[in-house]
């Protein structure tokens, strides 16, 4: 099963994560807790049918980000590159 995340620029994703970290422990805990709570919901839905999930950039990066959490659960997560014209 493959999940795809849509983001254009890795540097922008990391910058968003770093900005989130600068907001303090409360902000980081909020993001981490949401990721932890949503992970089983995302996995259940993805195992049942094709899905598209949209989340804010701060939820993607970092050690407790959805990208890493999904990879730890055995999912292949690859970027979808957008061609803007």
C-alpha cells in the first residue's frame, strides 16, 4: 500500500516544523498529540480504501511527524510533485 504526501519543497516543510518548535512545548505537544490520535484513523481508512489526507505542514516533519510515524508502521510515503504553470 502506498500513501502519498503532497508537498512541493522539503526546505519549506522543515522551516514550518522549526517555526512550530519555536512556539514552545505547548505547541509541539499539541501537534504531536494530534498526530498520535490521528495515526490509527489514517491507517484504518487507508487499509479499507484509497484515501487522500490533507494536513498542515507542521504535522508532516519531525520525529513524531506523520511521515515518520506512517513509515514506522510499514507504509511507503512518497512526495507528489506538483507542476505549476
